[in-house]
């Protein structure tokens, strides 16, 4: 537990960092019986008390799988509420979980939430080659060279660097007048799928991510549900074969 005391208390319901610093300044906080003199002091596994009452440490680390529903932003800016972080169960709130990559407000699907920075890197770095699979419903018509352009690394109009080679699979048309495709990406640029489809002549109407690495969105995760990853799922995320 390497948290600073102000973070530690703020993450456990004692208010903002500013609130907590006042509590510390009044001499009400102790670590292992010693009065805390600086809000930057580290907890280092010590026993923390406020006014003599012990503050429970709670869960120390977690990686959660989340089925992000439509309408929620992957952001910490309250102005963008409703936020994904508002759906994190209370017992995990103090961990300050981050998502491994983001999904737009209008995108649903699998998101990994964790306090493990190395895991985030392993899931998001293009070098780690963990594909993200997107199911796309689009209107309009893609150009005849769409698959080829994506395979070679498509240029987006407002981006100097071409996208990394990706895998676009077009599906047979449905009766509803919309078209369906699957796209597997190994990087995460801003609105990447929507921008790629637009560049190819289409318009994304619905977007859903249903696989990361070798892990499909688990069936028990209904939209909005979040639970801890199992060791077998973690193995699939990191080392499972791509679709
Ligand atoms: N690409 C997008 O355009 N949106 C997402 O949410 C994810 C990938």
C-alpha cells in the first residue's frame, strides 16, 4: 500500500484531497499511532486512524471486466456525466481504477478496468498485439477497395500517420437496409472505427466491442455489469488467440 495519506483517505470517503488535508492539518490522522505531519506521507501498509478510529484498507488491487452500456463516457470530467466510473461498485471506488483504452459514449462492449498500469500497457500497446474486435452496423456503401485499404493501413484525413494494418470483414447485407462488418484493430486512436468507416464511405450507426485479445465479452456480463476477471480470462486477454 504505497498510497499517500491524502489519496488514501480521499479514496475512502473522507472528502476531496483539500478536505482531507484540513483533517490532517488539525492533527486528527495517525499512522501506527504517530500523528501525520505531512499530507504527502506514504501509508506503507500502516494502520491509519482518524480521531482514533481505524480506517479499513479495503480491497487492495483489482481488475474488472465491464460491459459498458451506451450513454456512459470513459472520462473523469464530471461535466461529461454519466461516467463509467459512476458504475464502479463502492467496494472498488477507492482504487481509482482506469480503463484499458476507451470506448465512446455511443459505443457499447467489453472494457477492462484496473489499477494495474502494466496491465493497461500490455492490453493497449500496439506492440503487445492484442486485437480489439468491433462489430459495426453502418449505412452508406464502402468503396470497393475498403478491405484492401484497411489491410495495408488506411490514411485518415486529419492524421499524418497511417493506421496500423487492420482486419476488416464485410458481412452479407441484411433486409434492414443497413450493413454489417467486423473490424479488428491493434491500436486505439480517437474515434478510430467511426473515422475509418467514414473514410471508406460509410457512417457508423451502431458500434460494439465484443473481444479483446483472446477473450470474448462473457455471456454473464449484461450491459452495465462489472465483475472481477478470473485467472483464466486474464490469460485469454493477454495470451489467447485472436479471432
Ligand atoms: N473506435 C471508435 O470510433 N469508437 C470507439 O468507442 C472505439 C473505437
